[in-house]
C-alpha cells in the first residue's frame, strides 16, 4: 500500500498543552496537506505545505516538511477541547492523493 | 457558499444488493473525488473526475463499483452487488481545478452491508 502513516495513532493531552503529530509517506509529492475530521463528519482542510517549503504557520498550527526523510509534522499549540478530532496528512503527486492512517487527538478540559 | 452535498447520509443494505450514492460539489468546482474510508483508516481515493472525464480510477473495483459525472456537475457512485467489506463511509470531495490541491469534503455516506 502507498498509504502514509501518522504517529502516534492516538494522543491524549490536557487543554492548553501542545500536540505534535507526525506523518511519513512513501512516494514523492508535490504538496502535503493536513486535514481534521470530527467524529461522523467529513474532512476539513487545515493547511497546505509545498514540497519546496520547510515550515508553515497558520494561527495555532505549525507544519514542517522534510522531503529527504519523506516526513511532516503538525504542531497544535495551546490546544482546546474543540481540537479533539482525527488528523490526517495527505500527500499529493501528479493526480495521486494518498492519505495517512490518522492520529486521534483527544484534548481533555 | 454552499458546501459539498451528499445523500443519503446513512444506508443499510443486505449483501448482494445494489446501492447508489449522490454528490453535488461546490458550484464551479471542476474536479470531483470519491473516497472510501473504512473504520479506523484514512480515506482511499476511488475515482477522480475532471469535469465529466475520469482522471484516475486505478483503485476503483470496477467489477462492482461504477461512477459517473454527467454534465460535469453532480456525480453518482454505485455498488452492485455489495459485499460485507464494502461497509465504510463514502466521501465526496471537490476542488476548483486539478492544480488546486485543497479539497472540500462533504459529510459522507455511511454504508453498512449486512
């Protein structure tokens, strides 16, 4: 399977703490994106990082990309209970969109 | 702006029956995707349309799955006959163009095959 993998599979933290999740992928990509999925809902796009970028910020989100290691990380700072969800990375190459297995984040109030 | 619409939201069928899902993408979005998400896994791309043409259907089990996007707007995904392992959430997504990677997802259809 070409599917990427997130690490850890599950993460439980206290509100206010930072959450870091990692993604590894197998094929060459043009872009990498992170999505959030609340239980029973569709996916919501969070942030896109291009293959020639190393780091990107958006609000409380920080994404890094290391194309030599085929890996990316998503940092959520000052987490909130509303951040409780599953987080997926998606690599995209020419006409190929491959999701990772997801990290289930639980933020305890 | 209205989001991606999908129906039905839930469907329960017996194995060997047929089922169809409908998707209406965001207005003006040229690219439409169907994903299958099995419980505990990430979404797997089944088929990608650019307008009414197929860009990628390499992971679509063509012996039982079919999809069409007539007139380049809404789309239907059909399974005939269904198997137990088809139980999953079927997600539809759209994006403005192939070169725009950000995809906008619908709420999904949860299929249970008994």
